[in-house]
């Protein structure tokens, strides 16, 4: 066989082999269409996997979830059936009373029965001997608490104390060597940071969801439903939170507690993209006060300021009233400085813009609240403010709601009134010829809502005892607990004294 014939045979054999391989590959592709080869990666994954065949820069949530879930508990509440009178709702005068007498109104507004109610939420163990932090709205008005740990052990819980303003509560179970959550630092949290939400949503077993921090220092107005002095500076996340998650943990990837889940933004009542947690630095202060004093030792600067997110028209109106310019986000615009408060003593004036608390910048009301909520009456802080384009720093001694630095004891009665109460301004008192009094600035749900009292009323006496301050009112109510009493006072600009009956017979 000559050289040409040999070359021809080799070429024919090679082409036949290539054709066979090509044909087999086509057959294989048809046989395994839609099935990935586990040994191959597409080019778009180049660089995503490291040398150890593990994704680069991917966070593993397993250690954090494993460490934290044993410290998150399921809280089930039971509220007994109870009979309530018509006074439990704000009552209007019966339009037919002139024809049928007042008994007609009583007939339609007589006692009614509220059936037994059951609900559930979450909580976080913070000590090994059974102290648990949760939301106030989880345990509010509950007659019985049942606490179940992740290991299915069940305990009876008792309420140590609550704070409606921050929507926090402390409960206690009898136990020892219990798992508990380690505190983190909510000041260190950053936008885009991974977080985990842990709780018992929709009556499910302990559940972990992941998301990122999408905003900080959020105020959504939800705590004003239960308190006249709401504290809101939420951490906003997109970790899925549903009914039942309230009171549960928001943790970082180190497994540290950075917030207590409290609310969701939803048009339906279920998760719709955003959830809100109370920063742990606020939580620590509130629960320490509750355990130590029985009540939160809340400090006040003593200024009035507008809500955030004002419209352009509202800003213009505000500037016109105050007589100075204001740009939202540059600080907290002071719209009033009540006499007797810490700010008045430090020389602040209407129109000033508060920019820093102890050197920490504050761009709006929620940030101001978050910073001040960490201190107690009597604490000395530095406060920076802008006046006439110039920033000044001054020293200031914080006061309590009553205008002094005394330790506040928890009688619970002021909170049960369900109103925002402040000491009357000295100028208003002088103009109305009264020695003092307590202004009912806002009426929320509570005992005062059961009366016909209107906002703006100034309380001057309780059962004939003169009332000059909020502390006087608290003391007078405590002395008359369990009785039906009479509150008297005035409306500014009117000469008459108006009495209002208040039923404290059911107050424990």
C-alpha cells in the first residue's frame, strides 16, 4: 500500500471517529436534555466559587440561628371573659332622653359581656433565671401567661412590669440555668446588614427568617395607640415577620440580640415586606428600670417639636409661626420650651434647632427620642443647638415628667388614664388664676376616654385635694384606688369649674 492510500485510510478513519463522537454527543444531549452536569459550571459563575468549592463571601446563618433559637420563647395569653358597662366606651348623650328619659339610654348601653380571649406572641430570655422581654401589647390585660421554650418545656409566667410608651414588657418564669440571649449593640447596625428574625408566627413552632436592615430611626406612629408619650425609633428590616412574632428577637449574624420585633407595615395585617424592631439599646434601659424600680425612669429635655415628614406647606406655616427658617433633616426644630423643664433652665428658646445629644448627631425626632431614652432624670448631658446660624453647646440636667429628678414609682394609675399629661404652663396658670394643674393634652384609650372630658382640660383637684403637678395627680389617684372619685378642673378661657366622675373601683 502506497503512501497516498495510507493517508486516505487514516483520514477516512479519523472522519468516521469524529462523526461517531459527534453523533454520540448529540444522542447524549437528547437523552439528558435539561439535566445539569454536576461537574461543570457555566462561565457566569466564574469567580463566585473559591478554591474550596464554597461560595465566596456568603454568610452562613447556621451558627447564629442555632445559638439564639433556644432563648426565644412562645408566650400564650388568656384574658378571662368580663362584663363591662356602657362607660367602657366614650359615651354620647342619648338624643331621645328628653322624650323617653335617661333609662332609655341605659337600656341600649347597659352592661355587656366580652368573651374570653386567647392570643400568642414571642419573647426573649435575657437571664438564666427566667427574666423575659416581650412587647407590652403581647401581655397587656392578660390574666394568664403560659411560656413554652424551644425544647417544649412549659412554665407559668408573671408580669414584672410594662411600658406602653416603648411597647416593652418584662415577664418572669421560675427556672434556673436557662438559655438566654447575649446583647449586641444596636448603634453598630448598618443599612444592608444581614439580620435574622426569630419567633413563633401564626402559632407555628420557632421560626427563623432572614433579611437586611433597610432603615433606622423609623417612626410609624403605632405606639401612640397605647401611650400619650410614645417612644419610636425602630430598626426597619425586610425579614419576614407575621402575627405571633411580636416580642421575638432580631439578631445579627453573631447571634447577638439587636432588637425586639414589634410591628409590621401591612395593608392586610400579615407580612407585606417591612417589619420593625425596637433597638436593643433602648430595650436594655427600659427593662433594667422595670426590674430595678418597677417603672421606667424616663428623662425629658423639655421641648416641643413637630413630627417628621412635614409637607412643604406645613414647614412654611411652622417657619411663619416661629419666625425662623427650617430644613427637615438638619436637626430637631424647637416649637416650644415649657417653663420648669430642663431646656428652659438651660436657656433654649423657640426656634432653636437641636443638632446633637452628648455629641451624637440627631437629624429628627426619632433619633432624639432614641438618644434621650437611654438616660434617667438627674443625668447631665450636653446638648448642641443652632440659633441664628451659630451652633452652641450647653449642659443640661434631665428631668422626669413631673418636672423634677425624683425616682418615679409605678402606681400604674397614670398609665391607665390613657392620656398625655403635662404640668400646666405658669403663664396659662396665671391667666386662669390657678396655682397650678395638670393639662390633659391628648386622650387615648383608657379611663379618661370613658368620661366626657375633652382634650385641653386642666385638672386642678381630685376629691377636693389640690393638684398642681403630675406627681400630685399620681399621689391622689393612688390614695383613692378602688373608689369612684371626682376630678375637677377648668378649660382655659372659661370661668366655670367642671367636675368629671372617674371610676377606679376596678383598678388593681
